[in-house]
C-alpha cells in the first residue's frame, strides 16, 4: 500500500465516521465520532501533503 492509498483510505474512514456521527444516539457518541473523524482527517491531510511534497521534489 503506497502513501496515496493510505491517504485515500484514511479520508474514506474519516468521512464514514463523520456520517456515523449524524446517527449517534447521544451527544457523547456524536462527539466521540466527530473527534475521531477530525483526528483521522488531520492524519490524512498530513499524508496528502507528504505525497504532494514528494511529487514536487521528484
């Protein structure tokens, strides 16, 4: 699995968690899912930036 694939998978997981947060039955569940989505989205962004930086240096 290359870095681009990692980025795509993380982005998809973040989107799924955000969608699940809309169906959460409690504020705690919603907040937990949104926090996890945000964290994973941030990680995906870091991978994306690494990929883009690597592409521009080659």
